[in-house]
C-alpha cells in the first residue's frame, strides 16, 4: 500500500511539528527549502530528520515548482514558507511580499494550468483582520495595518479566495500566536519563561495588551482535522486571551518569584497602533468541536506552564 504523500514548503517550526505528526501516521513527508543543510535544526530537535525527505526548491520559479509536484505527486501541499516576523519584515519588504504572495501565486498558477486537484494549505496570520471588539473571525474587515508582513499575508489570503473560484482545493490556515519550545528566544512567552527559570531580569514592551496563544501540538491536531473537511478558510486558535502582565505573573510564580522585581519596560518593544485586545473568536473552532469533538485545552496560564517546563 502506497503511503500518502505530503509536500511541505519551508523548513520552519510549524512544518517540523506537522512533519512529526504525519510521520507518526505513517505518511510520507517531503520538505522543500532554499538551502539544504546537513543539520536541519527544527527536525533534528524533534528527532525526525532521517525520516523526512528534503529537497531544494526555488518558489520564484514555476518550472521548479511543477517539477517538484510531478516528482512526488503529493495529496496535500502545505505552504509554510515566507518571512514570519512582523518586525523583521520591515527590513526586507520586497522579499517578505515575494515569499508569501509571489511564491503562493506560482503554486496556484501551476495547479490551475495543470488542472491539479491537490489540496493546498497556506499559513496565514490573524493580523490581517481588524478585530471587532477585540475578537477576530472570518467576517471581520481587513486590517488597515501597512506593515509589509501583514500586507503580504492579506493579499495572499485574497489570492486564495480568487483562485478557489477556478475549482481548486485551497484553504488559508489563519493562526494567532502559536507557541512551542522552538520559538525564538525574543518572543514574549518564551522570553519571559527563560527569564523566570534563570532568575534573570528582562525588558519587555506593553504588558497590558491581551493576545491569543495556542500550543503547537494542539494547533497541529487542528490542522490535520481541518484537512479532512472541504476546502475553505479556517481560523485556528484557542480563542482565549491572556495579558503580558498575566504571563509575567504566571511564569515567575512557577519559580516562586515576584515578577515585579525582575522586569522593566522599554518603548522600543512597543508596536505602533497595536490593539489592546486581539484574540480569535471562540466560535472559530466550533467546527472542530462539531465535526471531531476536538477543543483546545492548553491556553492562558496552562500554556505558560507548558512552555516553562519545556525549556
């Protein structure tokens, strides 16, 4: 019996954890990347590097994309490539747009021109939407945020909707904040947990904003379940909010410390015009409960504890 083949574009954290889950399900995983290295850090951390097939791909080249699709004949393609940092996107605006919009369009053009019915999933961000009373769902208006990353993701989301009209099986997977031990050390929850664990003093931005954080293993579970449904757009998040202050309190408390003695605030970590509350609506994940009896269980203080113990 032939294994189901999954093509993952990009070798980042999300793709690594998805690969691990698919491998457990006895499915074949092909991961494409711009540069092939002897050690792929995320995959090595998860101890699956030898179980994944890595191949080189230039997402700017349609011929390269067509060759990789015909070479492996995947059932599903997960496009997880592209600049994922809002801050870093400011330094390389052109590459940010190309890696999300142009790369995705090249894939969609190949699927359309060759009439391929492969299921295609593009990772996206909740920041593309303007929250309604602090909450985001698929009925929200698009954000007016001019950040290069937000702009690229917003236009890519629209692109999938347009191409879906041609009968292609396309889905946007919209995430809020996805946390894992592989998060960069300067992302808030990991930064705070490392500070608490090491009894270090840390500098942060606005601690009075609320965000929606989900744990990586539950996000991957939700992705897998979403692939079983007809193609459409999905917002995948716990739908629960927690503030920066609550994160600090919970993390330092795990080491029996008073966070007020271990943090300072710097304006350089503030973002312009940021929303005080930005969270996915709890209704976004109702399809998971209805179809699969799945709901997010790790969020808020339990997620902070999960991160703390993983480090």
